[in-house]
C-alpha cells in the first residue's frame, strides 16, 4: 500500500534538511567585477531581443538589477515601491555640520520611503547608481507612453525568471566553494550592497539603520568578508580619530 515508500521518503527529507541546515549559506553575492560582467551581458541580451516587448522587459530587468545593487533593499521592498516613495536628491553646498556619509561619497542619490517592509516603515537611501537607474527607467516608460505614477515596476510580482536566465547566460548563477554549491538570485544584491558599504568604510550601525536590520547581523555575517585593505583603513581611521580627540585635551591646574 506504499507505506514503506512513504516512510523512506520522510527519512530522506529529514536527512536532506539536516544537511542543508549544516551549510553556512546557500547564497552568495557579487563582486564588483561580477556585477559589471552581469550588466554587460544584460546589455548584450537587450540588443539581441527579437521583439519590442522582449526588449522592453529586458531593459526593465536591467534597471531592476542596478537599483537593487545600489539600494540594498529586500526584494519585496523594491517590488512594492511606488514612484511617490522616492525622491531624487542632488548634493548642494552643505555646511560641514550637516554633511552625512552620502554627501561624502555620492553627488546624486535617492531618498526612499520604504513601506512594504517586514521591519516597519523606514527611510532608506540609494546610491548614485540607483539614482540614474530610476532616471533611465523613467525614460524607458516615457518612450513607451507609460505614466510615471503608481507602481514603479508596473505591478510586476517577480523578476525571478528573467534574472535566472540572465545569471545563467552570465555564468554567475552558481559558484563552487569547497563542497558547497552556492547560488545567486535577487537577494544576492542586498548581500552585495552591505559588503560594498562596509568596504567603503561605512559603519554597520548606519547600514543597519538604512536597511532595517541589526548591527549584530551585519557584524556576524559580513565583517568577516571585508577586504583586508578596508579593515586596515578602518583601523587607521579609528586611530586618527583617537589622536585628534587626545590633542583636544588640555591639563588645567586647580
């Protein structure tokens, strides 16, 4: 009556689940070279499109990759955004007291109102790449007589199929590390963004606030992967700040 087969399938499932739990991760991120390669292949695919509709969808996917890589948003957060949730920001002549890290590293950036988040509504930011990605998306829509209002991605629920095809064609879908086979998908952009920010010297506290996550999660999962030169620069920065604070101290006789 199939009882033996059912029993064995249950055991197999449990064994596989246990094996997967013992893996550190099944997903990996993009290096900057891999990300640039992904975009180059995406541009090639756009040129090779055999219909206007396919070209449009591939152009939209291209900008989705850029926005995700430059915002660190969760997939649902990005997919659920409306045009009314973003502001295009340009760096002005800001006094030193009001400057923040975005003013230091980006001349143009996005200010985001992230609503569709599992951690509640928050304010987020997108780097210059996201700024220009959204500008290019607006141009794409205007060229196709699509109004720039409401859902940014035209109520599309997922880019899974298109992105998988792009990753496979780019040779970036999987990566072998030891005995593990790591994969890439939409969530890999968030991991890449966090690593990029750490390598730029941005503190885990600021990154956590931007992305609606915890500093402990970032320190545990990402700091260990920082480039050695970035770690050295951060230590030197701390040392310089310490020396500056020390020089401001003055002994006063009572």
